[in-house]
C-alpha cells in the first residue's frame, strides 16, 4: 500500500516536499537551505527563515480530514476503505490503579513507525504547503532562478519570508490548517532567524526572532560576536517550555549536584564506571520499584527479602543470603558487602562506620577536607556500584573483596593512581569485621 502511494506523492506533492517523494532526499533539502542562506547574504536580500513546529504532529491529524484528503487525490474507494479499516475501529485504554478503563476510540493520529504513516502525513500536509508556495514570493537562486518559498521533510517545515505582508499570509494559512486538521503550531518551540538585513518583527505569529550569526563575518570583533551568540542562547533558554530541572533533582531537591558531579569527575575512575554511576544516580536502572511504576511488574517487592526493591535497597540494605540471579531484584549479600565497604570508608575518614550514610552509595555529594581521602571514598563507592550493576557476578562478600583487590591493583599500577588517592586504598587490607562489630569512634 505504501508503494502504491508513491505515484500519488510524485504527481501531487509540491517542489518543497522532500519526504516519501521518489528521487528526493533530506540532504538535498539541507543543501537548498544552505544555498538560500548564502544567496541572501551575498545579494543582501532580507529573508526571514521561519520554522513551523507542530505539537505532536503525527498524533493530531484528524481521521475525518485524512479520508477527505485521500478522496480529493482521486484514490479509489476500495483503496481508501483498506486504509480506513486500519484506523476506523482503533481504540485505547487507560490503566488507573491497576484497572483498565473502557475502550476509548482513537479519532486522530497516524501510526508512527508504520510504512504508510510518512506518506499519509505528507499528503495531509500538502494543502498547507501548496497554499504557502502559491502566495509567498520566496527567493530565486541558481542560474535557472529556482524559487524557494517553503521546504518540508514530513513535519519539519521551513518558510522563507521576504516581505512584511507575508507574515499575515503565513498566519492565516497556519490557522486554517490548524482548524481543519486538528494540528497545533508550537509557537514557543519554533525559532525564526534572519539573514540579509531583515529587521521586521514577526510578533503576529508569536514566534521568537533570532539573529543569524554567520561564521564568515571576519570583520566583526570577537567580543561582539560572543555577545551575539550569548544573546541568542539566552533568548532560546528564556522561551523554552517547562522546567529545565532534572527529574532526579525534583526527587532529591536537597542533594548537592554540583559537588556530586565534581566528586565523580575527580575520583580517577574509568569512563565505564562513570557511566554506570550516572545511570544509578539518575534512577534509570530497572528495579522493581521503577518497573511497577510503569506497570511492567506486578509488585515493587524484592524477590529475595520482600522489602521495597529500590536502588538504595539493592546496594546497601538487602541482607538475605543467596546468589544474585538478577543484578537488581535478587540482592543476596548486599548488606554484608555494604557493611564491609562502610568500614573501609570509616577507616579513611577516621569516623564510626555507623556515621557513614547509606545515601552516599547513590548520591556521593559529600565533601571531605582531605582531597585524597575524598577521592578514595568516591573510588570505593563507584566500585561498589560497578560490582552490583556491571556484568553477571556472584553476590558474595568474598567475591566482592577479590573484585576490590583486583581493582586496587589496577589503580596502583597506573602512573597517576597514587597521586589521585594516595595510600588510602590500603584500608582494604583491614580484616573484615564480624557482623555487628564496628570500629570505635575516631579509630582508623
């Protein structure tokens, strides 16, 4: 069916559509935009390049509009009925507190990932592109005077304005398209930029206007060029939707994130271990708690001990005996391993093991006065996380101690190993304390 639409796209699509049209590719569209910008700069033609970004573009296409458009292209009733059978009786359900609500009919959207979807969306977008292409002056580039007024690759649209009155033309065309199709222009996300001396605001569209910064302006002083770049960045940031705060930052608002990332960067650990720590810190590992929250697990309980299966529980709290078949659900001797690690951290920091918080394993945002002691503690915690997450390891205290001995040997063999953590990793040689026995306060 997708192949049968190829001839329709080739016959009806505008010159500016590069999606699903035989013989056209996205790199060709990029080259045309580059040529148009260069032409405007050389000829000093005022041009505003206006991107149109539609919110949830594929999801908001009305099925009623879709079938009307297909009929308007002269497709047979049989072919349209085949497409209608894909969409007409589609439903969805919402799961609330474990119970499914009744089926909800889907009356809009084309299915992303379906071979038909790109072609169907291109056909639905055609009336808007045709209207803009007919009504806008555009710019003529090349020896043949190729007119460039609008370019599109699926829902990625660029409009070229050359006159003030064309602002209202685009405004009316997009509002008509929104009303007929159910589409919605995301004006806060769209960003226009200008070349060739354009100085006309486009406030009727509600789209931010950014100056174009050409890399070829060698006559512009460096401090003025930097000022313009920072101005563009500030404009983009100030118009961005929503909060830029990390999800984990909202979950743990009191964590010192700057100190945390500084500790990881300076600890002398490998990039793979940094990546593993990043995954754990951002709560991206598939624990039962995470899986239950998105309804991929029936329970949020640990398979081994029955407590809530959080990442903190996996690393420091699960005290049941056994082998860890799954890195994140059957924690085995995690509590014994954590106690051993905590005793070594206490020896480095010259404190009582009970004063070492369990949260350090997930969020090492502490600050120890001695820089080498600080790095040594982060090194131990990073290897604790790596032992739990990386690879399929048998979860036992003896295996963990052997893993740490090998890691220390590798660290000592590196030329900068001693410089980073000094001799503080020798605390690993301290015999493991029996369960319940800890160092006295203040003793190494």
